[in-house]
């Protein structure tokens, strides 16, 4: 059904990514035939009415994606807390015929919205009694639908994996951490960094994981009694191991077991007094709220905006107010008050000193982060060695986040009592015996390093299979961790095929997908793709800015990815492209003509610029043998003569480099750790008569993120799901996001709503990528 009524957008406190949500809500609202209104200055604007409630147009949300904060303003509002204020708000909505409210904010804003909805009928009765509205107006607006999107940098709302703004805040924090670590390396210092999170330690915890901090203080889990001595011992121990730098992360709401606050200043005094270390504190403050939104937040905001409109379209008077959120890579709808209740339960658990419960109530993602951090935080190897040798190798093109995976795999292995071996230069290095032991301190500081410290090559093992089996025997390798892209997956398959002939290859193996292309079967995400996506998005922002100045200009940008259109599609969503041409979504001359005509029409509006993405690859342009980037450029240049001119950019290897984003550091860390824990269990299963023998399909797996969980899938089973000619999986979840990009670019296409999220319940435990 089409929305005859209207959808306002209204906000709590600003954070990066909110504008993407506003833009998507407005454009999809208009696409469905609704009138959409902006409510400026949050609930205050709703109460004051007048010019604060304005009709939104398609063009009014242009060039918003890359802006931090919220362009429609937000404000804390005392008036709305009183019934009288809510009555004024109701009057303003009824007069405009608005019966659908989309609220973006934290749990305070959303709880307020729910109360408003509950009182709606009685507010209308009072307004009729007071003669402010007629019976007819009250009948037309008899019911108020509400949907919430959570915008909060603290990620403190239960039931959602990631709230809008969290990833961008992590980007700001990690930029600072990286800058600080370089100065501290020069001077042998201890750095204490205080991040936001009065009641929630998510930012502190993920920062600690992403930078390999020595200690983290979070409100959900205060340190044990006598922590002062423990902290000083750990710092001294790290220095004794040759570390020039100590990093301590503190959430602003950190406290001890008795509820006394622990400030960064307290920790500084403690370290200086007990250890005499040169110590500095940095309090990040509001820096974390600002800046350009990350690609993840733009895509999250856009997807949530679309889902919010769909939820309003389908709402009935019986539907409870819901929040739309993300679980793994799935959009979900959750009853708003259930989420608010669990969020309150965390606060209660903390007040009652039930710390373990507080961590559990925060959700699976938080719990996983905490457990991984505890394992990796400091060295505590078992007294007895396992006498197991685990080798780690990087395969294919380098990408950001590979080193984070190697670091956590090495350290978890050492904690398990294994001997960890580093293989240099891929399968070729494995064949040539370029192998050396790698220690705890050998991987210090690796989380923030881009590229591949071990060195990597694209060579596949088939031509070296005999030499590889000899090396495995020579170095007595019991297990192999393969980190890389499609070549790593292919190489794993070739090693499994070689098991028939070479018994040495009958060892547990695990492939961890790491490639900017995100084209490894068995996983929805690859390490490195998020960093590449942010690089492309920030380049597109700059290009759009130059186009906005010159007007009437169309840019054609070629991204990486081989035959896989993931980067082009996601960058198209994040940068607000007019089209993204990819191999998986077939296109021909008619589509190109339609796109050119679309741009000709666009040049007649206030938005006189265009952005076209086309994927290619580093080696060759794979999109379509005839429709090359040059051909598309020539076509647009010719057809646009006198209306717009064209420019083209090929981004090339820039997309492989750079320091890893917080997402890739964290994802790499979790994947490395999970892989080695799996190997340890698998080795126990396959140990027979004093030796290791693994030749079942489930002893060689790809570790991947599937929908909501990290899962191990046998390489042999994944063959069916692979298009080997084009080096891509046969099906890809992200193709369902392409219609959203087209609708947001004003194409008149139909949106398949068959797969929309249904209402779920919060109590289910979730696993997350973050």
C-alpha cells in the first residue's frame, strides 16, 4: 500500500551517520508516495511547531552523506517531558495530518517516543475537549505509528549489534591512538587514553582490542581487588619484554568494585608513583562525536532508513513500536520497549554488582569482545608445552587487517602452549622452507599495520605440492593457518586434493578470508574490504566536492574487485552514486542509455553532478569485455555533449594500502583467535596412536562470517557454491542492497519487499562481526 500520510524525521543527539539515515528515510518515503517532513531541533521542534516542521524534498537531502552530526539539528527538550508539551506536539502533528513518526536517537529519545504513542488517544481526546481540533481531525489521525533508529556513539542500546555513529567514533579514536603510539615509541612512555562511555564500555573495549592495549577499564566489569598491583606488574612485565610503549584505555564511566570512579588522572599518579614511568593522559571528549561518517555508518544509516519506512508502511495499530537495527549483516526489527528494558537491566546488574550478568546482557558481540580481549591482553602460557607446531601463511594480494589476524593467531597459539611458525612469501616460501619461529613480542604493534608483514604471493601450491609436503615433514608442521583471498581458498582446495598422494598434507587447515575484493566463498565479509571501502568512499567524497564546484560534471570511477562487484556496490551506497556497473548485475546498451538520460534530467535540477562507479580489477578490466571504463567514458562524453562533461578516475592499488580500519583490526583479531582455538580442538580429535592424521572434509575449513555467526565450512563443500571461472561465490547477500542504491539515486524501479525483516525478540542471543 502507498503511504497517504506523512513521515517526519526527528532526532536526539547528533552523531555521524544520522544524515545517511535521514536521506534514506526522506527519499524512500517520497518513492513510496508519502509526504515527508523534517522536524528541526528534535522534540523541541515538535513542541514548538511552526517553521520547525518543514516539508522535505528529494534535493533537500543531497550532499548530506559525507556530513557528520545531523543537518536537521537536535536538542534535549524539557517541554516534551511534561504532558502539556506532548499535547502541543500532538496538535502540531494532527494539523499537518502526520501519523507516522521516525525517531533517531538514544534510549531516552526512543522511550519518550513510545510514551507519546501510548498517550496519543488520550491526547486527542483532550485536544477535542479543548476545542483545538475537530472530531473529524481526531478520527483521521486516530493512530500514531512509531519506528526508531538508534543513533548513539556509545553502542549502548541492547538488541542492536551496532548503533549509528559507533563505527565513526571508533575511526576518530583509532586515528588518535595511531598518532599517540608513534610519539610514545620514540620516547618510551605510558599513555592513558580516556574515551566516551559513561555507562557502556563498548568504545573502550573495541579500542583496546584494536590497538592491543595493556589494560582496559570498563564500567561493566570493574577490575578485581588489588588491581593496582596487578596493573603495575603487567606494565613492568611488558617493558621487560622490550616493549617501549604501554597503552591503557579508560571508559569515562570506569569504576572499582565499590563504585568509586577510576579516572585517567588516578591511574597516571599510580603508575608514576609505583613504577616511575613517564606517563601522559589524553581525554578525547567530543572529538569522538564529530568528523566524516565512516562507510559502515553510511551504509548502516541508509539500510536502517529504508527498513524504517518499510516498518511504518506495514505497521498496524496492534504492532508494538519497533526499532530497526542490524544483526550480523541482517536488518532486524525489535520491539522498542523490550530493547529499552534490557538496556535498563544492564544498569541494574551493574548497580547490584552482578558484573558477569552485565557483560552477558550487553549481547553476544560485547561478550565475545571481552573474552577475546581477556585472552590476548597479556601473556600467560601454560606450564606444559603442547609440542604442536602451527604454521601461519599469507596468500594472494596484501590487504589491511592481515597482520591483526596473524598477531592474534600467534598469541592465542602461544597461550595454548603451541609453537608458532611464520611462513614468509606464501606457498612459494612454504615450498622453499622460508619458515621461522614467531614469538609473543615478534607480533607487537601489528594490529595497526597495513599490508602483510609476513610477505605474500599469488602462487598456488599445485606446482610445488611435493616440496610443500617435504617442508611440512621437515619442520614437523601439525597444522596450517592460511590467511588470504581467492588464492588462499584455491590453495586450500589444492592441498586437500593432494592429501590422497601426500600423507604430510593430512593436517588440520583453516582459511581466513582476507581480500579487498570480498570474493571468498563461505564468508559474507573478508578482512580488508572495510578499509578499501573507506578509501574509495573518501576519494568519491573529494571528487563529488570538486564536481559540486564546477557543476554539470559526471565522474566515472573504476574500483577494484575483479569480477566481484561488492566494492563498487557498497561504495555506490556509501558515496551516493548514480549507478554502479558490476558483472553480477548484467547490463547492456539500453541500461547505459537510460543512465545517461537519467543524468541529463538530473542536470536540470539543483544537483548538477553525477557519480558512476564501475568495477575492474588490478590486472585487467573484468566487468564486461566490451563495456570497458574507457567505452563508458566515451559514451557518456558523447551523449552528454553540451549538457555535462565527463572525467574518469581509476583508483588502482591505492585501495590495497593504508592502515586498517577499526572494523578490520577487530574482525582480523577475532578471526585469528577463533581459527587457532578451532585448530586446538581439531588436533585433539585427529590425534591417534601418537600421531596426527586428518583427512576428513571437516578438517580443512574456511572460517567465515555467515549472516549472524562465525562458522567453519569444509572447503570441499564450498566447491558447489563457487564460480571458479570468475573467482566469485555463486550467490552474494549484498546484491539485495542494489535496488536501495538505485531508489536513492531516483530510479523508478520496484523494490522487492519479500525479504523484509520480521519482528523478533531481544532475548535471543546474537553473534556479531564487530
